[in-house]
C-alpha cells in the first residue's frame, strides 16, 4: 500500500466533507487534501469548524461535581414580647377584635430559657365576635417534634369570658419583657436554684391576675409549672417583684 493511499480516519472524514462541498459549490481550488484532491479555502475552514463542534459536544458531557448541601439554619431564640409581636399580627386574620389572655414559652432542646428567651412561644387569643379562643405559635426551633419555623395557628375552642383562665388583657400592659422578668426573679431565689443545678430550665407564662388586676410574668424554674423548683411572679407592666409563688 502506497503512503499516499493511506488516510487517517479523522482526515478521511474531513476530506469527504470537503470534497462534497467543493464539488457541489464549485468554489475555486486553493489547497490540497492529504490524498491529493484539491479543496476550496472556505470549505476547509468549515470542515475545521465541524470538528471543533464535535469536540465541544464531548466536553459538554463531562460530569459536573456535586454541589455541597446547604448547612441547616441555627435555632432562633426570642424573648416573649418579641415573639408576641409576630403572632399578634397573624391573630388578626382570625378576628379583628382578638385580645390576648396568655403568653407562654414552650420547652425545647434548643435553649434552657435562662436568658429569658425561647425557640417556641405560644400566645392564646379570644374573640367575642367569634365566641372562640385560638392559639398562635411562633417557632424558630430545629427540634424534631417542633412546629415549622415561623407563625402557625392552633385549634379553635369555645370562649367563656367568665373563665378565670381566659381573662383577656390589653396589649398596652405588656411593657416588661421576659428577659427583664428573669433578671428580677434571679434576685428572689432564682440565682440559688441555678447555682445548685445549672441545668435547670426556665419557663415563662404571662397572664392577667383578676384578683389584683395586674399583668404578671410567672418565671418558672423547672420543666413544668407543676414540678417547678421555684416560681416567681413579676409585674409585666412595671417589672416590680410581686411574690414567690412556690
């Protein structure tokens, strides 16, 4: 076999394309293929473009490295007053005349409450026009059993204005936040409880005392109100210590 009869595979493809285009277009011949056939200048450039396009197609199929998964957001902790402001807006979608009767923190593994903050707060509202009560929950928790982040409504129940546990109050009375109530409770036995057991969780309940007609923060040192080691009442309008309840 003569050397001029041997054509590499890639060159053969190019030559075939070039020869075909040259024959059909009738272009002037100015360059020669490896097998001796004449090729038009513009046709030769077009053939090179075909090869480059094929190579680019191969590169585009190259597998891309997997993207890193975004890291989960850390838990968000708020004071009671800050969380209440978020749910109060949502509560007006239930009824225009809603008024709160209780604000309380919900224990989670995201925080111990010793700074007056919690990852979950629950505020309960009553509506005379709806004749019902409905809780709204704010959550910034990552706990597996926690509500979804943000504000979500709870289940509606019947409203009895004569019930002592659902005594509504005006939001203007909430002048002292849960962290301030905690600082006051520390002065009245709370510091000793945490000194003895630093892992003690602290919970918060804010409601209206119909006997004294004052809004009260109940600072609860323990996992629940029933099993608390200490509960201190603080005026939610003035921040003044009221009494040790337990």
